[in-house]
């Protein structure tokens, strides 16, 4: 988390495509419950209730696609 705060620039690979973006903590923001709900919907809550409640949610805003 310290690295993300110090330098939020990230690269994300989705299949064969690569994007640059910026990561940001969304705890306490409007996106916080949406992020937690998305994780719960995808993975369920069995064994994750504490993690879903206490984890630090992060969003990545994609800024541009890198050319191949």
C-alpha cells in the first residue's frame, strides 16, 4: 500500500492488451461498498467476511492502452 500511495502509476494486462493507469484507495468513498459487493458477488463470502469488512479497497483508473 505504501508503494501505491508513493507512486500510483500502474500497468494492467487484460488478455493480450496492456493499459497504463493510476491506482487509488477508495476506502470511505462512494465506491467502497461497490468494490466490496463486487468481490463478494464474484467469490462469495464463505471465509471472506472479515476480509471484506476490513480490507483496503483499491480502484485502478485506466488512462490509456499501450501499443503492442
